């Protein structure tokens, strides 16, 4: 009787181990590939970041003076060529967001490109002619392009306290 009980216990252990190994091998295929980021400003992660298209839905509901705390992922269009003190992001192929960095506390690499995750406050504002010309100058636009700016512009803005640049 002892031999039968021992045989059954050993068989159960072997079967358990085989099932455990098989499950582990299956799980390896399910592991999400980690994305490497360079971090700027406050430490943030990419969990729960909205897509740029989803964020545009929030922007469209904002009026001048409204703000909303947000985290989103988008693609860089342009970075300030003088200091990296601002960047623009593509939201949906038609709209862009002007991103500045909280308290001028950090900058992006001048050659930054690709996808970023940003965390902070989204808002809409009217940008003055002087400020638009300043951004155009920072971006290296020609004198003619700068002089052609003659009207303020209603824009989507974001004050980022943290940025992750996909590597």
C-alpha cells in the first residue's frame, strides 16, 4: 500500500512539474516587449498614456483658460533648434501641440525625433504674433516666413513636467 501511495505521489509531482514548465514556456511568448526610453524632467512611466488621437478629443472640448492633467504619446514634429526648450507634436495628421517644459526646468535634445510620452497639463490658448514670430525664429525660418506671420493663432498647448523619448 505504501508503494502505491508513493508511486501516486511521485506521478503527481512529475505531472505537476511538466504542466508548470509548459505554462512557463507559453508565457514567454506573451511577454510584452519593453520599450527603452530616455527620461527628461520628472520621472514618469508610459502606463495609461493616451494616444494622440484620443487626446485630440479632449482638446476639442477645451476652451481658452481650461486645463486638464494628462499623459499622452505622440510623434515629434519639431524641436527648438537653439536650446531644445520646446517641441511640437503631431496629434492626428492635421493638428499639432506646442509643448513647453514646466518652469523651463529641462530641455529636449536638439536632434530629438520619434515618439515621446509626455505628462503634465494640456490647455488651449491664443498665441500672439510676437510669440509666433519668436518660435519661427527659433525654428530657423526665413525672414520672409517670419514677416508673413501677421495674426494670432488659436493653438493646442501642453506644459510637460516629464518626458520619455523612445530610443
